């Protein structure tokens, strides 16, 4: 499965237009989110490729996380990556089990990033652990 750059570019353009209408601190948060989101996963992919001599994470995943960070701000990235990882592991194991595949089967990570971003945006009090922990303690 591949993440097409055209959809990412469209999202970036829409967010850049939106940045004209929001306050300054949110603009900075969006730009930092873009840099951290894309940069973090590009470095993870680069390091994995250097160590294992094969691809472990697609460039589209890093670009998608950069777009998500650009749209939601850098503060949400930790929880999006956390939930995407949890959902990806559980979902991947289910997919592998149902299709009777080997554990080394490649599973697309982009859908899990998208689902996690949606969940954090839709129910931040449920999926953002900082808010949950603040309400408990």
C-alpha cells in the first residue's frame, strides 16, 4: 500500500491557508508539529534502514505524520504515535492471524496513523492520556 504525495500536498496547502486565520501560538505549534512529525519518522526509517539493510517504514508514513503534526500541533504527536502503534500491533496481529500469514508480513502503518489521529482529534479527553491522568489525580 502506498500513500500518494498528491493527497499530502493537498492537506498541506489547506492547512497553510488555515494558518492565516488562527492565532500565532497555534501557528508555531503547527510548524513544530510538521517538523517533528516528518523528521522523527524519517530519522527512524533512516536508522532502521542503516542497521537492518532493508526498509521498515515507508516514506509516506513519515510524510503523513508530518501532515498530522502540522494540522493538530506537536503536542498531539506523542499520543497519535502511541495509539497508532497499539492499534497497528493489535490490528496487524489480527490481520496476520486471519490471513494465516507469517509474523514477518509487512503491514501498512498509514491507516493506523490516520485512525489514531482521528481518535485523538475526536475524543481528546479519552485518547489523550495527559488529560485523563489530570482528571484522575
